């Protein structure tokens, strides 16, 4: 009986959310069975515990799956908005918009608001003012599309979970905007990262700040943070320049991650190594 309980505990720990409550329910059933002297009673309690597990397991396991699906859908919407922007302007937006002195005012995320069906917020925006200026501060909202449902840092509902990787040879060079034609002519849009997920970024969705390629570790979920990461165990969700999304596991080799971050690096992308 002890071995059975130990096995159930291991399974519940693997399940994640809700595992503790389920484990306590099964332990209670198993504990009551020990008080019985007859073998039939013991077997009956074990069967009862297994029955409870079979009822609750689908509900418990569906929660993280649904959250990951929602996160995938968020990235899909943002990627599609970026592609529609590119179709209209023949280039993707710059990482940020700056004033005449070169000071960053607001993020690329503001520029794609009309493509996310938020033309009302876009029309209310003051484009000659910083994202947190007196006028723009009054129209800011917490937009769910920019937030992974698992990224629930306290008091940070307006922060974004989806960032660009900015810097030389990426989709988001700081000194120019990249066109889809350029990507097609080089490494290809299906092998070039457009957006990445970052847990607890601390960056407001309108803030002109993202990840910089020279400052991040070439791995998923680095222990020290400051890189591509998520609250989904062992992985992070990303979007490619052709608009499709993938789950990158933390086993991806650094050289492969670097390869998909560059537009024209010429490196061989081998998904069998991921």
C-alpha cells in the first residue's frame, strides 16, 4: 500500500496545479482503508481512490493546456497583426518610435493596435508624446492579448509577455525596419524568429523596451533570467516571421537558437536537434 501511495504522489507532483489537493484526497482514502481489517475493504478504498483520480485528472490537466493554448493564440494574433502591418507599409514596424532627439517614445506594440482591433485606442494616442506622458497615461489599458495567462506577476497586469529580440542581424535592428522580402531572400521567414515569450518581463506593453540580442543567454529559461522564458514548464512559446508559432524546449542547442534569431546568418536550422 505504501508503494501505491508513493507512486500516486509522484504522479500528482508531475501533474502540477491541483496535484496537492488530489493527493490529500487519495491519502485520506488510503488511510481509512488501513483501519479496515478485511482485504475486501482495503481493495474497495483503493478502487475508490482510483475512481476519484479518474474523475479529477482530466480537469486538473486541462488547465495548463488551455493556458498554453491561450498563450499560443495571443502570439498568433500579434504575429498576424505584424504581418498585416508589413503588407500595408512594406516593412515591419521599428522596435520603437523616437522623437527628434532620438529618445524612444513608445513601442512597436502601439503601432499595431489597429491590426488588433483596437483602433479606438490608436486614435486616442498622442504620437508626439512618450508612452507614459500625461495624455497617453490617461488612455492606457491592460490588454490581455499582450499577456500570457500564466504570467501573473502581482501588480503587473499591464506588462507584456511577448517581446522582440532587438539588435544586429535580428528581425528588429535598431537602425532600420526589415521587410518580409528581405527575410525571404535570406534565411527564410519559417526559420527566423519574430517574437519570443518572456516571463515577468517588467515591461509595459507600450514601453519602448524589448530584449537585446547581445544581452540574453542563448538558451530557454536561463536560471538568471533576462532571456527567452515562460511559466510553461521546460519551454517557451515563440512566433516566426511567417506567422506560425512553435514551442521551444529548453533542450534546444545554443547554436540553433542563435540561428533562428538571425535574418541572414546563413546557419543551418535543424529541428531534429531541438
